[in-house]
C-alpha cells in the first residue's frame, strides 16, 4: 500500500448510522425543515469571516482557492 493510500482523508468525514437515518425519516416535513433551519443558523453564527467570504465567492461563481505562491497568475 502506498503512502497516499494510507494517508487519512483530507477534510472531514461524518458517519450517519442506519438508526439515525430512520429517526430522521420519521420526522414530519415541518420538523425536518426546522432542523435544517436551526442547523443553517448555527453554521452562519459559527462561520469565520473567511468562510463567509468563500461562500460569497462561490455564489458569484468565483474560485475560492487562492493560487500558491510562485504560481503563474490566472485570469
């Protein structure tokens, strides 16, 4: 196995159990929407200024990845 194959995944992972999916599936549409809205509100409140700017750039269709130092400029 190569080092690349052994490396931990980048970013993050999240596991949802079958039971968690069943519980969510039993919620009414109103309850699901309330859960979604409260999660969105939490994420907005917890977002750093940098994260907020990245989201704005994505919504405008712009890149969010800054070029590495020494990379040729892109236009």
